[in-house]
């Protein structure tokens, strides 16, 4: 045991001696290091060359801003005055964002439909058989625009009455009617002529309120379009149920089709102060930008719209609408460069990137600092070679923009996309 312990002690002591000897040698070498060696050790290594890759592209200044997809034609039209008081919105067949076409029911008041039709002015009277005038012509045009064949002649005749009845029938509503007792001229069932009949009910009273269905042969059933000119015998004169056009059941807008932007909620008190808001026209991308930026834009500039899902649509700047004297912003309107914007983009908010200045297109682009002796004189680039050295390549600088230059090499084989040029 004593012998083994002695051998271990000897091994440990020998190792310590060796370490001490090596440390002492390093210390002596460091102590005798020359000043030149110390200076060389303290000097930083030479920096590696800084290079940048040559790309092919356009030398273009671009701005970005947030924008929204919508329709540029916003129309606010008042609901027609109700036929009776009180009046409330009782149905909302058309919701915000839904399309609105000519002859479509956009709301219901007191259970009666309100049709959207095209025209230049609101209807101002109840129209009935033998009426004439610009309002009759407008009604006939509206019926025709709604897809119901109608002669437009400004005279409310049998054809107009049938077309009006067809409009209501298509919407699932009974048309408003009145009972007219006419002079019997020996031809039962023929249309009355002006002044030959009076609009009264079957008992000789005043006409029933507009919107009241005419009596029918079976209780509880609404009259069909074919029933509207039936003849009933009473005394010596025939009775006819005539379809009339009530101004309370038509909201007139300048143009259709459109998209509902806001419709009155069920329960709203109906009056001419209640607004129906419609959007018309093509889908556009719009944004409000500072006036200083708007002044740099020009019609026809191109760019892109990036939707929230990342989808990109090419755009063209259509117009810039200047703000008023007190406005700090102008409205920018852009359209799809090809075709139309997708319908599912309506209401989307995204990013517009718009090119406002293009110096060169399809050029070799390098950082301007890489071009030595640029401008109108001779210029050159230092292009890195495979062995890490650099070769001087003569070039012509054709344009500068925002720290980049478009260049053309004197020899086209001297410079290509992906080469690296020295920039330090």
C-alpha cells in the first residue's frame, strides 16, 4: 500500500512541474516580445471588401398608403311620404351590401312595398287610368327598366296598368286599387275615356285608401293581375277595379343597379326624413392622402393594391379630387388596370403601392455609391471576380433615383444580373 501511494504522489508532482515549466516559458516569451510584434498584435485585420448584388428592374419612386375598396357613386334618397299616419318600417327585404336593381322592393312600410325605380324626380301624385304627363312617362320607363315590357308614351292606359300589376305580382304583393264606376256605352269591359267615370266604391262612396286591396270573389284572397279590370254589375253601370300607382310606394333614384349601403331598420318611424343610402358604379380603390403627396401624383400612374389576404391587384390612378381650401387631404381614386376589381373585395381595406416617378425600366441597377466617376462623364464599376479580385468595368450611368443608378456596360458581357460590385 505504501508503494502505491508513493507512486501516485510522484505522478501528481511531476504533472505540476510540467505545467509550471510551460507557464514559465510562455511568460518569458511574452516578456521578451519586441515592440513591433506587440504593435502588429494590436492592429485590427484589414476589412473585407463590401459588395452589393446587381439586379435587373425599374428605377422607380414608389409611395404607399392605406386605401379602401368601394363604389364611388354614393346616393342618399329620402323615403317617400307615407300614405297614412302613423307609418313604420315593417320589413327590411334588402340589407346593407345587397344589390339593388330596378323594380326591387327595398323596404316595407305598414306592410306595403316600397320599390326602387329610376327617374329624375319623386312621384308627386297618385297615377291612374287616363292620366298623362311626365310622371306617367317616368313610371312607364321605370317599369320597362324593371324588365316589364311597357310602352313609353306618357299616357296611363291599359298596357301601363297591366305592367304595374305585373310589378306587384312579381314582388308577391297585391297592387293598390280603386273601384271606378263608368258610364255604360254599350260595350261592357272597355276602357273609360276622360270624364266618363268617377272613382268611387261600390256603394257610391269615395275611393278606398291607396294600398287597400280591391274586393275579390273569395274572402281573404288578393286580386290577381287579371282581376284588376274585371267588370262587376251594379245598377245600370259597370264597376271596374283599377290599379293605381301610389307615390308612397316608389323611391326614385338617379341610377340603378346599385348596392345598398344603409337601409332603415324595422320599427323606424317612416317619413321623408328617413334616408336610404345606395352606392353605384364600378368598384374603385379610394384613399385620402395629404395634399403635398397628392400634388406629386398624375393620372395614369400604375401600382398595386394588396388585400388583407395578400392577394395583389394591379391598379391605375384614375383621378385625384382636390380637397377644399380648409382640407389637408385630397381624395385619390384608382381603378383596376385590367378588367374590374373582384366583387368580394367590396369593403376591403389594404395597402396601395403607387409608382410616382419612373426613370428607367428593365435596366441593370446598382447602388449609386458603386459608380465611380458617374454623371455625364465616364464611369466604372469594380466587379468581383471568381478568385475574389475586382475588375474595373466601364459603364454608362443612365439614371439615378433614391440612391440607386441604372447602368449600361460598354461591353454587355462584362456585367450581368447577380454579379457583385464593390461599394466601399
